[in-house]
C-alpha cells in the first residue's frame, strides 16, 4: 500500500481510537468506585445541627452539599467540599418573665442557619471502597434564642468538625456510607459526636437518590436528598 495513504489512514483513525479510549476511561472512572464531584439538594430533620442542641428540639429545613474533586494521585484523592443548612428549630418551650411579676411561655419556631467548608482526602482501600477523612470550618451564622422577655434574638458561633467514613459501591446501582463526625463550637464551648449511615441508589450515571441517618446516644437525625454527579457530564471526576 502507498506509504502516504497509510499515513493518511493512520491520522484519520487517531480520533476514533483516542475517542474510544477516553470514553472507556470515563466509563471506568464512573463505575470504579465512589465519586467526589457532586452537588446535593435535600431536606434534613436533625436534633443537633453540628453542636447546636436543646433538649426536645429539632432542626429541619433545606440542606445543600457540594464537593469538587481536585486531583487523584494513585489511590489518593483530594477534595474541596461545603455544606449549607437553612431552616427552623422547633419543639422547645421556654419560660420567661412577663414583666408583671409573672411568667409566660414561648414555643415559637426559631431560625436556624449554618455553613461549613473544608478539605477531604480519600484513600482507595479496596477496588470500590474508600476511606474518607474530612475537616471543615463551621459557621453557625444564625440561631434564634429567646431572651428573658421571650423575645427571639439571633446569635452566632463558629468552630470546626472532623469526620472519618467509609464509602463503598456495593453494586452498579447501590452505594453505602458509614462514619463518625465530631463537631466543636468555640464561643458556646459545646461539642457533639455523630454516627451516620447513608444509602444511595444510582438512578442514572449522574443522578443518585440518597437517605442518611444520624444517631448518637439519644440524638437522631435524617436526611433525604438528590445528588447530581456533574463530573459525569465532563467524563471525569477530577479537575486536575
């Protein structure tokens, strides 16, 4: 065959070969274990928001989670992540001075809002199972409490949380997550421990429905959300 024709055919075939290789790599990346480039939208019911708690009360409202996988070096990956909660706190009755020598009770709902952001590291311990360590700065930017006149006033606090968990793809459609989180708030000088267990069902390669339960001692919580793995649209789970 003419040498020039061979070169032309080789050049023409290169995009097909490269495209096939990239597609295979993307498929392998999306099915080879937990992914870390995603955005969650959900609703949360929880007794303790980080470390903010009052006996008998519950926080419930909108919960947003996001993660961006920065780089993967062999079995190790590095992520940026954030969490946002905006809702209300209810279920607590406070007895206050009515200003006339008597008392009155306040049982109204209170605003509850928080934001957290930090870094995470995952290590591939098995083919589709990761050990994940995360740490974040926490800002309780709004939490209402009644003053001695039962008027709601907004307070804030800040601190951090540290978390260790295991994420595993049990099958093509099912993922589980289990771990432990410790949160500490500096101004209030309070802390909290949580054990959590999550289950995800992959509706498609990029959409997962999730349920997360939290429990420790008598504290409980539950979260339902939809997770969008937007890295799937790019054919990769990392930025670099």
